[in-house]
C-alpha cells in the first residue's frame, strides 16, 4: 500500500470512533483514578464531532480543518482541545485527495505539532503524549514503503507508550496533585489515543 | 427546597440577562443569546474589548459593558465558562482591522474556551489578542501567575482598557497597558457563613459560625486558612499586609483600593473595612488616589468581600478617573 485516499482516511477515523466508543467506560474508569472520570465521554464526543465532518470531506486540507473546527466548537474540555489541535495541525500539512508515504509522514508530524501547541506535556508526564509522540515518531522514522507496515508500527509504539504510563507518576495538569497515588494505572488519554492508532492500523 | 427568587433553574442565566438588558436598554442589549453588547457599538477603527465568564457573579461581568468600558461580555451558565462556540460567535461579530482584546480571568474553563475560540478566529482572519488576569494571591506570594485565579481586579482593568480603547489606543498599546496593571494588582477574598449554588442548592462554601477564611475564591472554593472571626480592623490590617507584601508597596506609590462585597455584606461593614485598609495604606506612605466600596463581583449570598489593591501609574489613573463610562454598574464617575 503506497497511498491512502480520502476514502481510506474516512475508514480509519470511523474505525477509531467505533473502537473508542466500545471502550468508553474503561477510559472513564481510568480517568476516575486521578481525574474527574469523564475521559471516556469526552473522547467519544470529540471523535463523533471529528467523524461527522470527516465523512463529509472531499479534500484533505479542508476536511481536516472542518473537523478541527467541529471538535473545538461542538465540545468543550481539554480532550477536544487536544483532538482539535491534532486535526488542525494535520490540515496545515496536507492537501489533495490522496497522500503518499512522505505526505503521510508530514500529515502526522503536523498533527503532533498541532497538539504541542495546546499542551506543554512531554512524554513521561503520564498523558496522551506518551502514546501520540512515539506513534508519530514511528511513522516519521519508518523506512518501510508500505503504509500498512508503517501504521502497524505506529499502533505498536502507541500501545507500548500507553502501557508504560502504568509505572509513571502523573506530572501534568490536575492529576499531578495525586503524586505517587497515580502510579499503577494507565493514563486514560494515552490509552484512548493508543486505541485510535490501533484502529487506524486495523482499518487499512 | 428553593431558597432563592428564581423560576426554572436552567433558565436563570437567560432570564437574568433579559432582565438586565431590559432595565438598562439605553446602554446595553443582547446581540445573541448570552452575548451582551453596548447599545451603540463604537466605530470599527477602534479595538474591541471583550471578556467572558460564568453567570452567578452579578453585576460582573456584563454590568460593565457600556461606552468607555467593555464592548461585549460572553456569558456562560452559572459559574461555568461559555463554550468556545459562543465566544467564537462574539469574536465574529467584532471582527475588525484594529483587532479584539480578549480579557480572560484565569480559570481553566474560561482559558480553554478562549484558547480554542481565538485559535479558530485566527484561522479565519480575525485578529484577537488574549490578556489573562490573575490577581488572586491566596495561593501564596511566590505562586506563579499561571496558578493564580482571576478575581474582581479585572473590573478596574476593564475601565482602564475600555477608556483607552475608546480613545483610540492600538491593540499592542492596550495589551501593554493591561499587563502593566496586571503586574501591579493583587486581590484577596475573605468570607464567613455559607452560600449556595442557585441551580441545585448545593452548599458551595460552609464556614461554621464564628469562623472566617481569608483567601476565598469566587466559587466558594477555599484558598487560605480558617480562623476565628476577628474584628474589621484586624481583618483589614491582615489583608493589606499580605497584599502590600505581594505588591512590594513603598512610600510614594500611588494606589487604588476597592472593597468588593461578595453578596450579603452590608455597605456598613464594607465601609468600616475600607476605612482601616485606607489608613494602613496611608501609614505606609502610599497615596490612595481612587477608592470604591461596592458590589462589583459577587458570589451569590456569600458574606464576605474581596480587597483589591493596585499600584497605578499616571496612564492608569488617567483612564480610570478622567473618562466617563455609562456601563450600568460602573457607578464611580469622573474626577
């Protein structure tokens, strides 16, 4: 697989929405350990708003821009800020109706930069960044010429990153007040974003 | 059980804004649901000054929309930030070459909505600059600005910025003027008794009889420590000391002093507190150039007050005192 079309991309996001929705309660329960327990609801709402706009899209740049606006305007809270930033960042680094491997690398790198504009969280802080950054790095650094292989390595990197948050102490946002108590549970955001990258890979 | 003169709990914000804009129809109107604007908008070559925040703090923030003060206030539900969508609508209404100065009180929900709406506005060519207020000092004197809340110190700031914007200052000049004020203002709240959330009657702060707390936030959330109730003079002295230390006030400084009642504090009590606070400021050799005793930002029926002290320069004094505003609740008039 050397290219992805708008149609492929719609499948990726729809799969992610379905899989995240299926694990909604799990993400909320993880969030309840060191947060207000609403991450499942929040990420499902954000994905729903994203998919709504993506399904209508005909061209990458406009579609991702509309999806970013939809997520940021329809829903509130930090989850939608981050998801909105991801989509707007991807929009800034995409164009046309299909993407080759170099363009996909630019797309996800742009998405990561878009999220970095919203948060100062770094890998190791026990946030979604622990899944997103390794996933994007896996895509950018991959030497494969097959998109399926590239996205599979991203899914694995995201999953490993999310698993690694179990041993981390929360170091960001309100959760940092929990200190040592936050150790022993995976971060809800890292888990849901890892779920998204697994779904991307599965759908191709 | 209801304890307030309200109707359907979910209609509180809508109904209070309707009543407010009906009463002051010569000065303000609703442009859209929960978006309060001046009756007569100013010319587009001038910077628009907009703020946002939850309802339940009347007369703040919408009471300070009017000529010479805010152009617009975007209102959320009780104690809740308005969503990014509503704020984005307001920013679209005020799109102009001169730009929009968005004044945001440092509360996470407000900051988040403001961040999102300004980013989206930027993508569609609307020029927005955010100015964040963080005057609360209850989190400690060395606490970084990011962790300090925005309290009623925003109200004199609205007057300064509104007057300067109407006078034709550029967005960069306004931002600089506002930041200069933000660096020199400090606020501390104190409270006793209890107050309730009007929608669900939840008690949002509850201090036993005979106790007080210095460092109260504006949603009843505690900040400082509880202590036995002390006299007005002792309370004023303690609070001025903390505020003066934070501001590093020295003899010769020009200051403003505002006592803001938070809901059920009598003007009698506020005046007695003001007296001692002003005396202490004078004893420190500072000149109090502007004073107010009023309810400018309330917390339902909270018995308590916020003390706001700022060190001001000639620009601040000029825009505070020499320009008129017809905002319904800016009751202090020019010099």
